[in-house]
C-alpha cells in the first residue's frame, strides 16, 4: 500500500463536470478505446457522482449512481490504481443514502474487474456480454429477504 494521499467527495455535475470527464476520458476513451460519443450520456446530469482527488486537488477517480440503483462509470487513473482509490469510491457510494434507501445496487463489470467487485459484496449474474466492445457481466449485491426479518 502506498503513502499517496487522496480524498473522496460527492461531486456536483455542473461544477465538477470537467474533472469527472477528464478522468473518464483518460480511462475509458484513451486507455480502453471506448468511443467518446458513448462514454458521456444524458444520465450524467441526474446521477450522483463521486470524485477522488489527490492532495493537490487533481481528479484521480470517479464513480456514479443512477436512480435505478446502477453503479457505473467507475474510473481510476492508471497511476493511482492499487492505492485504495477504487475501494474508497465504492465504499462511499454503497453507503450513500440514495444507495441505501433506493433500489438494490447493481453494475455491469468489465470481466477483468470482477474480483474487485466481489470483494465489495457483488456477485456475478447472467452471462458475459459486450458493452462498448468490452466483455462485461452484470453483478448484484444479494438482497436481504425482508419477509424473514
């Protein structure tokens, strides 16, 4: 584990859009080859976004939560991977009041990231499918059966 320091916070789309998009563009478009025109969508304006920043305030990671419970657009700059940024963002989004009181969280994980999401309590559901030309698999957090409580 590195001594690199960072912080996470809830972002505001209007004020933080450039920072959020900077990270997402570097990871999804430049690194993974996702077409720029599909990386950003209309859901961004209504999503809950979190932003990770280094000690100088530079953006280094993002994640978003949609009203239907879908977590997505999780991106951490390559130089910061393995430093706990992704885990900090995932923990913060899963503990957000909208995630707790809303529909059960789910996501479409890139297949190489499945172990990371398993660590955070998600389980794979269904078959592998392509999204933006990249293999993905839906993952969900097992819901408690409220009728047994």
